[in-house]
C-alpha cells in the first residue's frame, strides 16, 4: 500500500479526482494527507469532510523560502509518504527539498511542456496563437516544470476562446490524466530511462 501526500494551494479539483479514482478503482495506495500553503485553500475543507488528514504550512508565516521548505518537509515527513503529488500547488520548491523527494514527486502543469513553463499558461498560449493546448504530468526536478514527462493531454484551442474557456477545457482532461499517471506510479509501471519516462507495458502516454 503506497502512501500518497497531496499538496494544494486552492480549489483542489485535481486532488478530488485523485482521491475518488483511488477509492473507486482500488489502487494499492491511500491518500494519507492533504497539505496546503494557505489556510483558505478550499480543497482542505473537502478533504476534511472525507476524513483525510490535513495540514497547513503558510509560506507567509516563514522568513524565507528555505524556512518554508523546511517546515513543509517536516509536515510531510510526519505522514511518511511514498509519493508526493503537487495538485495546483503554487510555491516553487528549492533544490534541497526536491532532492529529498526526487523520483517520488509528480506535478500537473496546464500546458504542453516544454511550452509555457511557469505561470499564466493559458493566457500565453492564446497570445501565441496556439491551435492546440493541453496538460502535462511530470516528475518534479529542481528546474521548474522541466522534469521527465509522464503523460500529456491535448485539446483544441477554439476560435473565441478566452483564458477561462481554455482553462476549463484543459482542466477536464487534467482530471483524466492525473489519476492515470498516479495509478501507474503506485502500480510501479513507470521507469525513468535516460531522463525519459517509459511505461513498463508500453501503454500510450497521451490522451487526445
Ligand atoms: N518546484 C520545483 N522545484 N520544480 C517544479 O517543477 C515545480 C515546483 C513547484 C511547483 C508547479 C508549477 C506549475 O505547475 C510546481 C512545479 C508555482 C510557480 C510560481 O511561479 C510556477 C510553477 C508552478 C508553481 N510560484 C510563485 C513563487 O514565487 C508564486 C505564485 C503565486 O503564489 O501565485 O513561488 O505551474
Ligand atoms: C490546474 O489547472 C493545475 O494544472 C494548475 O492550477 C489548477 C489547479 O486546479 N496548476 C498550476 O498552475 C500550478 N502552477 P485545482 O486546484 O482545482 O486542481
């Protein structure tokens, strides 16, 4: 049974999708805690209502990024996770933190990486005139949004799309690919070979 800790900053819809698929599909895993860097993260209330342990480590209460990372690591360690899942988590993590969890930490980013790492991805994709957009699940490394790619989803950009419309279309696919990718991790199906992710049984790693 793998122990999963999920980090959020807000709504937590990806976290909900993971908790629900894990329970419905009987993964060899359990979401043991949801941790946020803001006490007003709506996803915390949802997790509490489901009986999942929650914790808050407020970045604003810490004197430095290093101090925040240290306190966050301490809160996480208490739950002894096998996998850390970033789900709409909005604080960049320092190299020391990342090193401790390397190979055991996943993120979902709302763009077709390596395009548009960082913030405001949908706005930037629209401004660039992209005709396709999507989301990427990747292992977290010290370099922001550059870790080995596990799975991607592709959606069309439609004429007249604004940021909200595109974000909603991409988010619906995030709720499909993130549970798939996390399931593969907990079932030990993912290997990193030469810096690239392969699926042990050769399963397709794109959703169109
Ligand atoms: N940390 C590392 N080391 N590597 C990654 O790949 C990470 C990471 C931390 C978070 C999520 C990421 C995303 O999917 C993520 C990936 C926050 C920012 C950011 O600029 C950028 C990317 C991501 C998350 N955060 C600002 C900061 O100063 C704060 C922005 C805010 O609070 O709204 O940390 O997009
Ligand atoms: C998702 O679209 C996720 O990909 C994105 O924020 C949203 C969170 O929604 N993540 C980032 O932008 C990370 N910087 P959720 O809280 O409902 O899962």
